[in-house]
C-alpha cells in the first residue's frame, strides 16, 4: 500500500469511529484498546474533559477506507498514566512555561504494552509515520507542550526512535507460562526456600477461612461487579481520591459480548472480603485493581498474584502482567521486563535537557533490572523463566 491520498481527522469521541473499523486495526490480545473499552470509558464519564482526559483520537483514511488510527487524549494533569513526568511539569513551571495541556496516546488507566499506531493489515510503516506526523502537527497547531506515546510495543518504539522522538525505558514485572501443568509444577521451578515461602503464604490465607473463586465476564452478576468495585475502591480512597474507572464503566463492560473482565473474589463465610479486577486478552492476563475490606496476612499476594497465575495455567494463557511497580512480585515468580515510551517536546531546550536525563535514567533502569534479576526465585539450573 502506498501512502498517497490520505485524509486525517481528529475525533472528539470514540463513538464517532465505527467499532468494526477500529477493531479491524488491532492485533490480538489487547482488550484495553478495543473500541468497546475506550468508548465505555468515555460514555461512563470516567474519561472526559471534566476528568482531565479529553479525547482527540486520530484516524487516517485512504480513499474512504480506514488504514490507520491513534488513541489520543488532551491531558490537563498526569494522573492515571503510570509514566511519571511530574518533575518535567515542575521544571516547566519553574521556567514560567505551561506543561499542561499535553497530548497522551494511551489506554486510559491501563499500564500495559499495546499498539498506539494502529494499522490496517496491508499498511506499511509509512502509515505509522503519517499518524505520528499528524499528532505532532496537531500538537503544534494547538500549542500543546508535548506528545507522549505510552507503553509501546518494540516495533513502535523502533519506529518512534527513528522518527526522532525521545525514548524512555522502564521496567515492569511479568509472569510467563512455561507450559506448566498446575501451580505445583510452577512452584517446582523455585528454590526450596522460595517455594516454602509461597506455600506458607497460601496456607495462611486458607487458615484465615478465606476461599477464592474466579468469575468470567459472561458469568458475572451485577452483585459480583458491585462487590468487586466496592472492595477495589478502598485502595483508591486510602490514597485520597476516587477510583479512576467508575462503577458504570464496569457494569457496562461486563455486559459486552466476550467481555474481557475476570474478577477474583475472596470470600469468608460466604461474604466477599477482597477482590481483584483483571482483563483477559487472547494470550495475556492484565491485572488492574485490587482491594480488601481489612488487612489479612498474605491476602494481597494470593488474590492478585497466585490466583492469576493459577488461572493462566488452567486457561493456557502465556503471560500475566499484574501492573506497575512492586518488587514484592519477584519472590512470587514475576521477572523484570523492559517497557518503553516515546516523547516529543515542543521546546527545544527542554527536549535537549530531557534527552540527557532519559539517557542517564536508561542506564539506571538497566542496572536495576540486572540487580533484581539476581533475586528471582527460580532455581539457577531451570533456565530463563521468560523463555
């Protein structure tokens, strides 16, 4: 496909873009990037100008056919992105320059690697470059301070770097399925001490009288969803703000055909006491939210990590991404995994300063990943857990 006769358009709502056309551009395994997910985020009010996420999605058409798209938002803050640029905003403020509004290409509130430069199956890299140039042109026209493409897959990181964007390296902790037959088979790859620690944590949850059950999207009831959202809300309230995604979002997503929702409910004497809300893709499980009504020993590890691993093994899912941060995940079988984002800044002086900062930061991330890799629980003779 050539890049001639392209027509770009900025959309103020996902509802303006036909769902089947948008989804036709998606690679498998990205439930948080599907039209239904992004559209419900908007129609529920979780994503809006009022919450600081104003949609301005880009589409590219060639002779009327959708060949490229980019999820894009005008942001008035940096909450809910998980790529931390607060220090950049403070530097702008000290210089007397506005950092907000800025443009962010992301799946709101979901720190998981996924496409941002969506392409038709027969489109070439020229469409990616065209999307990027439209976004930068839009930023310049409306005097946005910057453009940020969050959690990019490797091919898009390469393309963005070749286009001159600043690259930022980060680290998450992911679990990889090595065709385990069951949880015991997985634990058999641990050193003896680490294996005993996991078994002890699981036993403490059972001894507290807590049992777990996992409910898929097509089996979820409204009561299940309300209980899970209420419990997960406690985590947000403890940090001083409301949940990013409101109850209406989850109730609507629950009702979608092939809903990606997977809810882990922890129950004591038949009453829910903790929950984790997950998203399932074709070959990936994404951890999103967790909460508990009170502090039970090891319940967080069981609900968020061990239950998810158990589920992946039973379902043959190859990767589990439980979210950002958390070195405590290492002892539970998650390994350091590189992630990355790309950034364009309108002010050349700031771009130069941040480029220098990112270079030094990347060296620190590399050293950090090398260091924490020494603490994974797997036996040294058992190979690479990410292989």
